[in-house]
C-alpha cells in the first residue's frame, strides 16, 4: 500500500484569534496528535453511520470493477472527520493520497503540476475546496470529467493550448461551506456526503477509542462528562480528553472520573453546557449590555474585545444550535435559555427555549 503524502498547510478557514479549547479548528501543533488518533479503516471510524454505509458501497463497487470510484465531496462543519475519511478512502483502495487545499491552488499551473504527477488510481484530497481559485477550478472541471488538462503555452494571439492526459484518479473534496461551491463544480462529484454533529453516545465511543490509544485511564462516567461538553465534535472531544488527562495525572491519581473531568474542565473554563469564556462573554454582553438584543455582530464583537469573524464563526454556530442565541434581520437576540443560563429571569419578549442538543442516540 502506498503511504499518503504529508498534508500541506491547509490554511484553515478561520482567524488565529479563533483558536481555543472549544474551537472546532485544529490548534497549532495539534495535527501530530490528531494523526495518532485518526482511524485507518472504515470499520474503525466511529459515528456517521449513514455516510459510512454509503461510502462502503461506493468503494466496494469500485474495487470489484477494478476502476477508480466516483469523485467524492464531503461537507460539514470542521472537526467531524472529513480529512480522516479522505485518508481512509485512499487506504481502502490501496492508493496513494495527495493532499492540498483550496487556498494553495491560486493558479491553474499549480493544479496542472499536481495532476500531472498523479499515478493511476491515486486519491487527490483538496481541503476547503470552496476556496479554490477560479482558473484552477475551471481546469479541474476537465480533469474530473475527461482526465486531461489543457495547458496554455505563450501569451496573446500566439498562445496555444496543449492537451495533457491525466491518469485516472479520484478527487475527494472537503468543504465547511457547501453553499459556497459553484454549481458546475458540485455537479461533477458522483458521491456527496454531509457530515452531521455527533451524539453524546458516539462521542463516548470516540473518547474510549482515543483513551485506549493514548493510554488514558478513562472511566465510563468520565467519558460521559467529557462527551456532553464537546459540542458534538470529535476534535473537541479529543482535545478535552488530553487536557483532562493532564489534570488527572498532575492533581489526582491519573484516572479520569466524572468528578475529575468536572474539576479539570472548570480549570479550562468549559461549563456544563460546553460553553467557554468567550461564549459566556458574548451572552453576557448581549443580555447585560444590550438588554438581550437585537444587536449587530460587529457591535457585539467590540463589546467582548474580539474580532467579528471570531464571534460569527466560532461562538455563534454553537450558541444558535444550543438555543441560546437567535439571528434576526435586525441583529442577534438572546433567548430565554441564555437568560436562565446566566442566572437571570428572561423578559417576556425573549424567544423560547430550544430542545437539548446531542441527546438522541
């Protein structure tokens, strides 16, 4: 089996200020830890049962035909396993994996050089594919359909187009913003899968597997406690597990129980609902400073001393899913659940509560 190439700098779609214990984006230096915990086969991949079943059929059909499978598009929020699935696809096919990212493909020539070096059956993984430059995207259309690219030599009236054959390959694209993909690019993928947030039960299974690999003494009640504060995201669950492990080894006997997990997560400002310092600061400003809203995101960001992109991309998605913040045409509004979480009685006009997240196994 070919070894996958080392992932390039994938230029994640977020600001440096967005990094924190509950950010779904990888922290600097975290990729080595993630590589250790990544599943190698579909049978090892926890959660996403519908996607796993569909992908298994696609790959097995391709193996029996002896041809590369259809191009695969994986969409969904960060931290749910899109990169892991791309690596698994290559491993299941026994093919080499070539890794790049949309922002790295600024010119058509960058993509042409990568495509020309592919061997038959290789898997090309493009992370954040919605950020690929238009000239490279247009070249990708022809490569995906006809396995060839047209390279333009020269400039002006004397320019000529030279067709180059590309070895049959499988493109795996990953995106956190499927709506930002152009229609022509989306239509060229034969199989599209959307990754959903994990239930608490699936996150417990992720944590038990990671604890075994890391040698962490994770007790069942400790796994439950960490899982329910992980925002339905395996990357966050694994990050919290490592930090709870540090606390257990330094301030206890090394075993991660419910009480130890609670004490450790309190040190890291992660509360019982999976909110961190910035989340609570946003809710606090919205409720105490602006009377529950509505207020614009830029004004809200100034009130908490953060960039608007950080508030909008890191805090808001979870606060909306948790039923604590509502987006309206006039601005952000705190719900009744947000008022109560801060220990305050909600006003009559506050939007109602939402169902609890990630409880339905």
